[in-house]
C-alpha cells in the first residue's frame, strides 16, 4: 500500500538493521505484511533475515534483484516478478507476512551496464512497475538502499512514495543529510519521495557528544525527527545476526532497545496514515504468498509462517 526508501548518503548508520527491525515489528505487533527489497550490494539485510544456504541457491537460480533488472531492463523481457520473492524470511518464530527480494554483490556491475546502454529511464520504469505491483499485495514495501547517490539508489528515491533517513548522531552522518538535501533540490521535475523524517539510530545514551548531536538534529524542525531514538546496544547487534534456531520477537528485541524499535515503528505508521494519498490501495490475492496464484477470496489471504 506504500513504499519506503530507507537511505542515508553516509554508510554505517545501522540502516539495514533498522529495516529488518521495522519489518519484524510491523508483522509481530501490527499484523502488517512487508516486502523488503535489498538494494545494497553488501546484501546486509538479506544475510540478516535469510539462511545463507537459501540465498546461495536462489543466486544460482538467478533470482536476485539484479537478475530482475537484467531481464527487465537490459534484456527487455517480460518478467514474472513474484518468482524473485523469497518467502523463507526472518528467524522470529511463528512470524508471517514477510517477504524478500534478495540483494546481489553484482549491483555495481548492473549500474555500469545500465549507464553504458543509457537505460536510466527503463530502470525507473522497471522499478515503478515492481513497486506498483508489490503494493497491491503487501502493506509496506521497504527498500534498503545503498549509501551514496548511485544509479539504483536515485531510482528508488524518485520512485518510492516515502523516504526514511536513519542517522547516527555523529558529524559525518549529519553532514550526509546536507548532501542529501542538496541532491533532493535538484531536478524537482523528476519527482522525489516524500520525507517521512529522521530516525536517530545507534545512539550512545551516556555519551555527551551523542546527546548534543541528537539535540542539534531535533532543533531543526524541517528534519521531522522521530520522538524515539534507537540506542547502540548489544541486543540490537545480536539481532542483526541470523539465527539458525528460531527465537521469539521479545527475545530478539528485548529491553529498552526493543521498546525504542517499537516506538519508531508505531510512529512510522502514524506518519504514513497522516498522508491521505498514501496507503489507500486494496489488497488482492497475493502471488508472493502462494507458489501459484489462487482465485481471489473475499478478504486478503493469510500469510504463511516464515
């Protein structure tokens, strides 16, 4: 029903971990389904949420995000997008409604080929078609973008409905905000995602420097900082390591860090609701929840367990 590009021009701000935490909280606490698109060549969110064995098997079968764009843009083929969706997602026990299009380390090579073929418009069209189709079947599409302004990242920033910016409260990460603000002002006719706001992430609550930087961010009302800040905590760091044994949501996101994640997710939903033009679509029978499309039931189908 809506799509969100999660991106900061500076890396190392906990973007992928936050993407995973939001998706799992949406499913566990709000009953919301999500499709995560891993558009970072490091494949961090894919590795956090899916067994490495399965990622390798799907890569061998050419079922990554890069393969989708290769077929759709470079080879100009009709693409059955649900085949690229992985359904075995998350190590949280008895969680459902989470899906993934896995990343690929060949992403920079794809961008080079797109540039050589001068198919930037084709890439935006392919991304738009993917987002439009996916939003008919899940509540939220979360795109984990690579840091910096690359061909792929710019595509998502211009085609997604919303943009969420994780920021670590340090000088370099905050400097990245100004870079992003200047880029956003260029070529307004090309469109740009609505800014949902800033999530202060990886904050050291006892560090005076972090508190000062966080206060500086909150003073700028144009940044629309979220009320809660996600702290730097070992529980969050462990959450980013995929567990071969399933674990409960509360064990994965325990204590104050988990409370902060839930607060951020709740506020995220409130901010989406505040935009009447976003999230007004209707669900259909999900082709990503079933191996083959089923006849449309009168209400959305149940999503399978991960």
